[in-house]
């Protein structure tokens, strides 16, 4: 029988007890029907994505599962027939100095070249037949082998870049993309509209590659220094490399920071960067890949949020334990703030924390033995590794939270939200390298533009990159 056929007349013919039961059930059915309608509308709203609605792409998680689309057979980049973008050469009359350069030896056999510069310059190789090794001047510094279509170019003088962009322009372009989080197209528009420098997105990619090569030596020097540090704050955040999942790792030392963009979140990243030679202390969250590092300091800010989740739970036992754990946690942060601002001494802080430490350990033991499935697992993990909760008490200079790495990671997270990740391995190397330079210069109070210009100039002159290790 449908609900429409249950009328008041039909209910009135029933015994009083049955009438009361029917009316209660009808009221519950009406409430459930209203709830179902609300949930249906919510499901319909959640099914909307940037692919099937006008929602902005930023509302979608970078690791969201997207519907399969037909893969295009076209290669990435410009397609045949697109308008060519090139910067014309500066007229010779506008140049301060003009130098005529020609190759000193044959590119194919290495033999000595002979000839003279005329309007059409033929330089012959004495070891090869003229028909296959005549070199023709095609514009000052470019010499082409006639038959084999090989190019023989003279080396540029030290400090002369391979393109038309100098160190300051290359460094400034990299900072526009990395420091100020502009897309390659908007960076090209800025250079053309404001600086009157003709530019296209492809040229910004070329300068991005130059900057990566210029500072990569300094990056690898910092990465090699990580195992010898006494303390590291480590964290990671999801991103993308092309269509694959990736993670942006950050390693914060006392005087420098290293970023690494990898396609895995596994402990193998720590094996390669921190290595087994590391003997210091790691500030981190409770992710298990960090456990192999040995001495840890688990983040109390993460723990505080976990305790708040217990307070917000519907389970009365969990709620009570959450309140009991939150009280000493707040007391712990109060004492830490007083120690950090100098109100109490370090010795006074250690004495004040001892009763808090005993109370928290006892509460974790209570939760571990309470029989509540929601509490047992979490409390057992915390109690079995309780030494990692109090490392900052036993070792001076250690923070109780992982805020250092989270603050360092924030710039990269905002960048990822704007760019939706990188499109190639080369782009990932640019991201990790530039983020390392930017954050390390901030820590050392060094001007990032000045350092980057110096590094690019050294790259053009084929000299070693200036170091980012702290100056003694």
C-alpha cells in the first residue's frame, strides 16, 4: 500500500495504540524523505566539475580522478603553420662593438681550415675533399658545410650569452615566473609591454632552462649538505608532473632550504637526499616514511588538531579523552611560549613540562587500554613512540611543531594551485631549483635578484656558480 492511500479516515478505524504508532512512523518517513531530497541535491551539486560546468579549475583537487579523454595525436608545442615568433637582429650601426669570428678547425675531421673573408667566404679543409667540406659564411659567426649540412660555429667570447638575453633579463624573467608566480604567457606579455623586450612563451622556457643550468650546481651543493645537518624540518605536498601524481618535498635546515619535486611519496626520497649518514633530529608529522630517520620530533600542532577531532566526535568516550588531552596540550604551548620569549629559563621550562609529560603519557595509556576501536590505534602509536613527543624538551633548539617546513612550503603550494603542476621533468627541476634559491636567500637575508644575476653571468662565462652555503 502506498502512503497516499493512508488517510485519516483509515487511521481513525484503528485502535488508539495503532493510531499512535502509525502517526509516529508517518512522521519519521516524512523526515527521511526530506533528508533524502537534500542529499540528492547535494550529490547533484558535487557531480559538477570544471569539465561539465562553469566551476573554475582551482576548485578541483590536483589529484582528482578525471574522466578519460581521447588522447590527441598531436605533439606538444606549436603546430605546423602557426605564426613564427623571432627577434630580429639589431642593426650593426646600433652595436657598440662588432667582432668577426670564424671556426678554427673543421667540425667533421678537426683539420685546420684555411681561407679568407670575402662577400662569399670559402674556407677549405686540407684533409677533406672540397666537394664535401666547403664551409660557407652564412652571417658572421655561422659556417655551414655545403654537402653534409653540418654547422661549424666559432666559440663565443666569455660572458657572451648564446641568445639575445643578458644575465639581468634572464634572472628577472625567472623571478617573474618563480617568485611572482606568473605564467609563461603573462611573463612574455610583461616583458613586451613594460620593458619593450620582444618575447614569446617559448623564449621564457629557454630562459627558464638557462637559469636551471646556472644554479643547479649550487642546488646540488646544498642537497649534499643535508646529511651533515643536526636538525631538519621535513614536509611534502601533492602536485602533478604532466598527468602523473607528484610531491613537492621541502627540507629546512638552520641556514638553507632544499626543495625536491619527485613522483613518489615513499621513503626512497629520504634515502637519496637525507641518506643513512644523517644523525640529526627531524621535525615532521606522523607519516610513517619518516620513522626510518631515527630521532624525530612529532608536530604538536598536528596532535592538537587530532585531539580536537576527538572532542568533535559523537562518541562520548572519545570526546572525554579529547578534552583530557587538550588541557595539558594547551598548558604545554603556554609554557613553550614563555620559554621562547624569555619569560622563563630553559631549565624552568623543563621543570614545568615534567608533570604535563607524565599526565599525557598516562592519558595515552588509558586510551590504549579502553577497548574503544577509535582510540586504541591512535593512542597505541603515540604511547609506543612517546619519546618522539618530547624530543624538544630533551634537546635544546628543537621546535615542538613543524611550522618551519609548512611556512617554507606555502609559496610552492600557492604556485601549484595557480599552475596545476609542471608539464615536464625540466619544469620540475626549475621549480625545485628556484624555490630552493628563493627560500635560502630569504633565510640568509641575501638579495635573490642579485644572486640570480650573478649565477647566470657565471654560467655565461663558463665559471663556477656562486655558492648558497652560509658564509662563514
